[in-house]
C-alpha cells in the first residue's frame, strides 16, 4: 500500500497480529501468513521534486538545510516541498531559479494556514489570541484609536512633519524596522508575487496576500521549529521587552527567573506537548503559565486564555470580548499556580495585582479628568507631541503605568516600584502643575516643559 504526504512517498506493509480492522468482523479477518517470507520491505523516501529542493538548497542555503535536518520536521520527512509549494493561482505563487519553467510554484512566505494542515487545533487557538489580528491592527489599522498609532509611525517617527515624503522608504523605516517586526505587517507583493516595500518578513500577526494570518516561526524559528526553543523565555523576549513592556526583564528579576537562570540548563525542554510538567522544570517560564499543558490544563496557543486583567491599554479592565474572558482567565491561571504554590500564596499574589491595578486606574482616571477640563477650555494643543500635558499622559500610561502593572503581575518588584509607581507619581505631579497653570492663566504655556523623550 503506497501513501503520499505531499513530497514524501512511503511504501508500507501492514501486518496484523490478532488485530481487527475497523468496520469488519472477527470472522472476516485472519492473520496474514508471513512465515514463508524471507524479507519484509519498507521503503521510505522523498519524491524527485522534494529531493531536488533539498539538494539545491543544500548548496545555495546550507544553513537552512542544517537547521531543518536537526529539527523534527527533518526527522519526520516533512520537506521544503511540503510547506513552500503553492497552487499556481495563489497570489503568493512564484518560481525560484530551481523550479523556473516547471509546473511547480512556490512561495518563500509560509503562514499559519500552511501550518494548520498538520496543526489545526493550535492554529485555531492562535487565531483567537492577541497574537493574531489584534497584534497587527495595533500598528496597521487606521481606524484604531482614531488612527493615531498609524500616524505616529509615518508622520512623527517617519519625519513627515519635517517634510519627509509619506510612503518613501525612509518614511516607513520606523514601521518596517520596528513596529511590524513584532506586531506583523500587511504583506505587499509585486508583479512576480514576491514581497516588496520591506513588508516581509514581519511579526506574529502578519496578514498574507491570500488572506491568511499569523507567523508561527516567530516563536518556532525556521527551519528547526523547536518546541524547546518556544518554551524558553528568550523566545518571548524578542518582543516582550523594553521601556513599554519589560516582561523579560521583569521575569529575570523574579524568583521564577532566578531559578531559570541558575537551574534551567538542567531542565528537560523537549517533552511532548501536554506532558511537559513540573519535574521537567522547577520554576515556570512564560510558556508554562500562559500556554503549556500543566496539571489539569491542556496546552493552548491562545495567550489570552489565562489572563484576568488587560494590562496593556490605557485603563485596566477585566478582559472581555475579543481580548478574552477575564473571569475565566483568573480561574485558569490559578490552576497553573496550584501546581507549585499553596492557596495562601496564590491568593496573596493575585490580590497584589488587583491592588496595583486599582491604584494605576486612580492615576489614570485623575489624568483623564484633568484632560477633559483642559479640552473644554481649549487648553490643549492639536499636536499632542508638542503639548507637555499630553506627552506626559502618554508616558503615564504607555511606559511607567505598564511597568507598574506588569511588574506587580509577575513579581518584579524593581519594575513595580522604581520603574513604575515611583515614576508615576512624579509624572502625575508634573501633569498637575501644567494643568493648574493653564487653568489659572487660561492659556497654554509658550514652551513645553517636557524636554526629554520621557522617563526611561
């Protein structure tokens, strides 16, 4: 019996010893007689087309082949052909020099749609998560937040306000070198269906010309696609770092991170999904808490599933709608904690976060109240980046406020305190002074008192 898995041809001889084939009765089946057979032959290999891809890339891009052959894809016989060949009618269909003039069309771009052929559950979960459309929309959706996030990239960062041509390569550099590398892009292709305008490669929420969304290789780096790599905090650190969401820095400072740094080299990283449990490790990584199967919880690729609070946006609310179910998320995260902690410890930690969120929201609500009064009196500049009050309000939320909340969530005391609430009260007091001066004098100060790029 011959089976094909795209580029792989496998010849199998099925041998049953006392077994029963589905849909048949015992009376209809019998054990095959192989006593007089000298050999039992199983042949396995690649089709001619798949072999050609491997041989060509071994010469042209040996680093790719080296990674592939060391990974599980190589071990399973899943080849370049299986993931990169597309239908001729695909908006991403093109031909490299190795297949030029043949009936084979390929694409260098591989989205979650391709991965879903073998990993349908994982992709379905991923597409419901903050790593998919929500991630890309944050920097590409002109309707989101009135388009201010898109304008920030091309008008301000891209120097259009200085006269730099909108859409020029230098104008889009902040987006292509920064924002899209984590959030994802909307891939544009040229007449040959190959990506143009630096719109690819891009981050986790990338939208491809065929309408598919998601780049799995952000976490499972091509072409080894290592589950061990994706379980390590460094996989998350490519995007979850820096002054606005220093999650890897917070993790490293925490007790969990301390144990990872001192013991992690001895942990078992390559267990099968759902079997990677305490004992394989002695402290959780990002993946353990947010994604991996642990205790009675199944593995999930929806990173929203176990979250209670929205700690990213201007005001923290319990998650709902497309951002998840915060009430359910709180219960699920506690089921993670119970594998290593008693109920008193877990309850105390969760309450600490609740209290930190309540405090942050007080600051934010006060800032919103002052801004509304300034707006009602026409005491705000149209350009928020030339307005000291509005600039500080951005840092209150996007930098110091996030650090305070996320530091509290993940046991990073230095980020909760010195990088968080300590800076928040100073920013807030400066905002109060600007507010009071404008109300008293009924005008906007001639020169902004905010002269730096904000608190670091």
